């Protein structure tokens, strides 16, 4: 299953490097976040969402209220 973050990045035609440049987050960490091996901080989630021009809950669905 492709993560919502990776899907959004793909459809926005951004590489991990591009996203890294726009957020200041190391490319290797973005890769780990996309693959579910690392959890991003709240600040990192906001930076990524801003760079992808979307809401945090669009790419990190676990942030939705009432989930579970």
C-alpha cells in the first residue's frame, strides 16, 4: 500500500529531494516517513503539508479526529 504522503508527492511530481529542499527535512528521513519506519514530529508534518499545499490530515490520516 502506498502512503498518502508518497501518493501526493508523486502526483505533485516532486522527488524526495525536491520535498527535502522545500521543507528542510533530510531526504533520508522523508523516505523513512513515507515507508512508515519513522514518525514525523508535528512540526515536520506541518512543513510537509505546507510544501504539498494540503492539510496535515490529507497525508497523515492518523491525525483525523475520531479515528479508531
